[in-house]
């Protein structure tokens, strides 16, 4: 099985970004010190540069757009439902 994905607080993410931007540490060094992957640090730095602190907010579980959430069930017309029920009764 795959490993569980951890969720980090915004403060933790800001700390990682600050270590990279302000302290001049590399992605690998920051990742090793914080016990995360260097690609995660890279992603956080990229999002921070593009969107500021808002880019560090959790995105999982938040759908967007018109197809957000579960698909709506399609209602059958009364004739189609009646036909389906008749077919089921014959079998």
C-alpha cells in the first residue's frame, strides 16, 4: 500500500520557505532538517512566490469549478421509469 499523505500547517510551510529564501539554505538541506521531501519544499517556495501566503493553504479536498463535488444524479422521465419497471417485472 502507498504511504499516507501528511498535512502540514501553514506555519510549518512558512518556516520551510523562510529557511530557503531568508537563510539561503538549499532545498535538500531544508528538507533534511524538517524531515520532508525536497520536492515538497520546491513546491511550497514556488507557490509562495506566485501567490504569497495564500498559496500555502491546504488545497486537498476543495473542488473548484462547475463540476465541483459529486456528480448530480440524472432524473429519468416518468415514461422511461415506467418502461424500466415494466421490464424488471417481466424478468
